[in-house]
C-alpha cells in the first residue's frame, strides 16, 4: 500500500461520492490536495441495485502530479478493497477493539474510511495491462481451438529473441480430446512457473500445474490442487502426459498435455459447454530444487472464462432483460399515450435503434462475442419521458448466469452512457444515469394442454352462469311490469299508500320510474 494512488467510491441512497486519493504508507488515504495534488477525475457515477454497488469513473492516462500514477501500456498492479461494516471491524494484529481495551467501541462509524480488514473477501490484487483486449481471441468466439498469454503483452514469444517473463499457450487436439500446453519463461533455473485453472478467478479450489527444470536438466510437471492460499499439495492422481522440457540460454521451456475432462475431482474440466478462467503465476523453488514455495509475483487472471473447444461448437445462452431509461430534459407529449399515433411510432422506432446500438457496442458484448437478438420498446410514461423496454441478448454459454449477464450489461451500459455524454449511441436525448435499471424479464406464461382445457371449461361455465342470471332478471322485470297497483279509494288518504291521482276511468301500471305508462 506504500505510495499508492487510490480511488474510493461510496453510494448512499440516491447519492454517490468518488474521491481521488493517495496514501504514502499504510495510514488512512487522504485526498490528493493533502499532497499538493488535484482531483483529476473527469466524470463519475455510482448506484446500488439488488445489493450490488457499482462505481464508474473516468480519469486521464497521464499523471500530472506526484499523488497520481500514470496508466501505462504494460502490466500494472491493481489493488481492490471493500470497507468493513458497522460492528464487524477486524484487524490483524488485534487492536483495542478485539482486546476489549478501546476507549471508543464505536470506532467504526457510517461514512468513514477505515481499515478494510484482511479477509480474502475484503481485499485482493491483480496484475493487468489495461491496454490489452481481455483474453482476445479466447472468449468463446470461434477461435477457441488455441490461444496464448504473454507477459509483458508486447514481448517476443518465439525464436531466439524470446524475452517474455511468462508465456503460456494451449491448443485443442480434437481427435484425442486433449489440450496441449506450452509454458515458457526467461528466468533463473531456481524458479518454477505455474498455470491455474479456476472456475471463479480465486486461488482456493483451483487446479494447479507447477513446472520447472530440475538440477539434472530434467523437466518436472506436477498436478496439484489448491484448497486455500498456501502452496497446493500434489494430487494423488497425476493426469499430466507427454512431458518435455529444457533450459537453454536463460529460457525455460516446458510442454505437456492433459485431457479436457480428466474425471478427477481434483481437476477442473473443459468441455464444449464448460469453460474456465486461467491463472498465470511463478515463484521460487526450495534450496534442493525439489518443491515449490508460494508464488512471489501477483498472479494474472483471465478476466473472461476461456473456452477450449472446436470451432463447430458454439453454444449460446439467451437472456431477456427489461428496464427503463429516463430522459429528464424531454417533455412528455399526449401522443405517447396512443400507440397508433405517428409520434409514438417514430419515437419507438428511433429508441429501439438507439438501445440496440448501445447494447451491441458495450464492452461486455464485444469481449464476450455476444449479440443483441431483439429490442422492443413496450411503452412511454410521464416523468419527463420514461421509456420501458425489453432487450434479448445471447452470449457464448461459458457458465455465466442470467443474473451475471444482467450485472455485466448494467455496468457496461452505464460506462457506455458515461463515455457518450449520458446519451444512448446516436441519440440526441440525455439520459439520467441514476434512473437506469436493468432486470431479468420474467418468462412468458406457459400452459400445458390440460390446463388450457380446464381454463376453457371454467370460462364457459362462468358465461353460462352470467346468461342464466341475466335471463332471470329480465323475466322478473317483465312480471313486474304487469303487476297492477290498487286504485285510490275515497277512504284511502295515507300518503304512503296512495297512487298518483288519475281520472276515474284510468289504471296505473307499475314499471320503470322513467318509463311508467298509462292505459
């Protein structure tokens, strides 16, 4: 954490705060102006949706003062951390809170920046080159037969000029259903290189392959399984085959193969529909050169799952999303209540085009090889103008869930809007970022044939009951229309029992108040 450029974001209700900060040591970070710097963020947004906090910000690549670090075209270490919750504060070693000697047991309060804790779910780090396309060519699109990773990304990976600190390549042997790997590194012979296979980008429960050249010049490749963050033990069952290797001119080269699916519970499988993250790392050997110490470099982890399968296999996962955009600067017109009006049809067509273009060009769609299959604007409501929509997207089926797609699309769309002046692509209308919502659309109701028959019988029975009631009422009224009231007599003077005074030769018949008649 020494001399670290830090961005800290938080969200509370409908408000967000994103701060440009710096720490010279392990003390609490301070805003850049404490170190004679400036706030160099040029845009930011934040939201909390379904328990997920999203912070988006924009800053220049080149630093202008000492409290910022420039973003370079090369591997950089990125550290992430999350603040601890109220009454859940932990520190290692113990502080007065843990030892019950604190003068203030409410040390950790709301909206304060305090220590993040040591748990693996509270902090972490990764080595990333932001100029690289994430796992280009290995994101489930049709070049899943082979791929490679290089560190640094612009190193020379072949021939006598090889100068990579780390190089890994893989190729799918479809006939044997095997994966052929090459690991290569310019390093001292007292070091090992490793390749991890992970379902979630974290070291626990990771399939690990460690390789090196021993002091006799022989290649050693070990199949291991990591249960935590300590050096993983060697598997009882070895599923590594066809091992070759050498160490020449300071370059170590190891080749080996393994089945896509070994059937071993301590190995993670690849298949036509199952993809995994790859982790690239290295470390020192023990003094005898027979065992590995924990890696001493920050592992690089593939941001997307990598699919290793034939080009003919391209399983897709389709998800329909619903949401709304609010355009606060627009005026709602009465025509938007009428789907048949020309203005409604015109705005609907334009909005569907703008939404399609925005979703299709997000980083998630580009990097995953996904497609926008359909867009439908389902209506407009007042609130300036609020647009309700449905979007159906399909992405390579690499194990991502519907909610995972929703979260990725929400973050990607928000970043696209932020980078486009808060507008949908090619739209002249400014959207309100904090009003952006994306949810999973419920599936349309599906009824089996017997259920449909039961419903039809119920509807017919209801109709027959209604017809019977109407018939009864009509017959009752017809009888009432021909029920004669008694004539008033000379001795009948009660106002309650008297009828309207008629001529002596007329009779009043009962009927509707407004349709009484004379006979």
